[in-house]
C-alpha cells in the first residue's frame, strides 16, 4: 500500500492554516511549517501564496523569512496581482523595500509595481526619483 498523502479535506485545512499564519504574521510558526515541508509557493484557491498574503498584510519579518526560504517574489495570484503591488496598495513601505531588495520584478502584474507606485505616489520606495525638471 502506498501513501496517498492527505485527504482533500485535510489538505484544504493545511493550506488554510498556513495562509492564516501568513496573514497574521506568525513568522516563527510559519517558518517551522515551511521547514517541515510545506511548499513555500503553494497557492490557495485564489492563487495567493504565503508571500502575497504576508506582504499584503504588512508583515515584513514574515516576508523576509519567506524570501530567505525561496519564495518567488514575482508569483502572481489569479487576479494578476504581485506581492509588491499589493504592499504598495496597502502602504507597507518596509515590505516593499524587502521585496525590492529581493529583486521583485517591478513591471510584472496588473497593475505592475511601477504602476501601483505611480498611483499611490510611492515611487521613492522603488528607487525611482521624481522628475523635477522644469521646477525651480
């Protein structure tokens, strides 16, 4: 007899628990979960990863931990949104800086990180400087 893995209901509970840890910023517990074998980029039913949820909810420490464990900073959810655009939308400066430092693609997603920064006036977080030509 071979191991079939968790039953579908058990798998759904496991994913839900991990996603709740990311939303709540439970960095240590989530790190143990990932270190124990939970796939760092496994999506929920909406295509959100642990990184997306931690970024959107402003948990910079959790974001850094997930990036250290190989989370893809460019993975889009089912709505085409990136973690960096979500963090920009929520005004999570420290999270944005962590994602940019990890090499997040600022042109990926809809809106892209650059488009989100332009919408919210936060281009400075991306290393962009405002164009002041023409001003005295």
